[in-house]
């Protein structure tokens, strides 16, 4: 018989949480580390807001891997309703039961049973297993309709879902809840008050270098620094959509595939579609602007090393 593996424990300090997440290749900023730690300790949802591509979703994924918990993801979209988010009834099975009963009439209690209930992410997240309460990721809440936020209030306040035909399903142990928003619209204060909040910004140059070292270890140190410095200049260029951390990693890996050890203007121009996703942004940066940025970066790196 194989002995049970010990369950990973929730980190006891902010520094241990930072170290443990780094062990899973996620670099926490100081502010995010404190917010995540407090959310875990106080069993409160954590609301993460920020630009797309800064690593909000990865917080939940990494935390689930770190703690050995199930990750339950509810991807929000316009028109999301209770049937897709929380539960719905298995009407086909209910119809079969009605037909099987023949002349005998079935009561509501006989039709609306646990066996006929189809659990969707919100309801499923209230069920702990042997590993503990799951990590519930409510991703891109700003894409859902405002009415859906009101439905979340009961879950985030009381950790329960009320089903009119069935009753109330409550969590014995609250799930770990991470909510993300790209701020395409404002989220109502009533929901935010039930959460701890943190604005996730783009990482500092040092943190992004550390991320790249973990996620693209095959990239030489000089190339990684060129990549990160170039991306940081792009984020200051008032583009329609600045590159996120995922694009930084993709670009470094693409340049390695092309056997680049440093970036020249021609390589930057030919690979700009890895970094930027809008043609207007690409047209603005390729050519003389990319060459200017690379010249500045070379001067900065030379000055840093000689200094």
C-alpha cells in the first residue's frame, strides 16, 4: 500500500509564501505577496485588477499547484448565467423519471434531487475533497454582465448557494477565491467590499528578468536583458496594447529559436508580431523607432557595466 503523501501546508509567513511561489516559477511583488498571504490567512476572496498579461490568472494556477488543490475556473463572458456558472437541472433525466413513473405522479422532492443536479464551477467549488478546499478562479469578471455580480454576493459572503427547488448548499470549508478583472468596466463596490484588493502592475525590470530566467532559462543573460529592456520601453510608448509578461517570454524563446545572442533592428522588426498584436502598434515601432530603442538599450547596458 502506497502511503498517503502529506498535504502541502499554507505558508505561514509572507516571505515563505514568496519563496514557495518562486519555487513554482511565479515571482510575487511585495504588495501582491502581502495581499495573497492575508487573503489566505483570513479566508477572504482576493480581487486582482490590472492590464491583460500581467499574470493575474497565473496567481490562481500557481497557488493551486503549490497547495496541491483542485483549480476550478469560471471564465466569465457576456451573457454568463446561473445555469453555466452555478448549477442546472438534468431535465432529460427528470423527463425519463416522469415517463418511468407512468400514471404515478412524482413530487418535486422526487424530481429535484442531488442526483439530478448538475454542478457548475461555483457550486462545485463549495465541495472540498481529501486535498482540501479548491482554488476557485473567477476569471475576467468585467466581461460578465453586472447582474451576475449580484449573484456572487451570497457566495462570497456566506460561502453558499441557494437553489429554490432544492435548498441551500453551503461549504464546510470556504474555497480559496481569486477574482480577476482587466478593468474594461468598473466592478460594483458591493462585491469589492467582500474581497481584499490588489492592483497587479507590470513587473519591475529586475522581477521580469527573474521571471525570464525561470520561464526561458535557455535564453543567454545578455539576450534576456535586451528583451526585458526593450519590452519596458514598449510599455512606455503609449501603444494600443502593451506587451504582457507572456509576450516577453514568447519573444525570448522565439529569439533563441532563431539563434540570436543579441537583438539587432532587423531581428526586432521581423519578430515584432510575437510582442505586439495590433498592426498600428507594429507599424509605429518597426523601422527607425525600434532601431532607436535598441541603440538606447545598448548605451544603457554599456554604461551600467562600465559604471
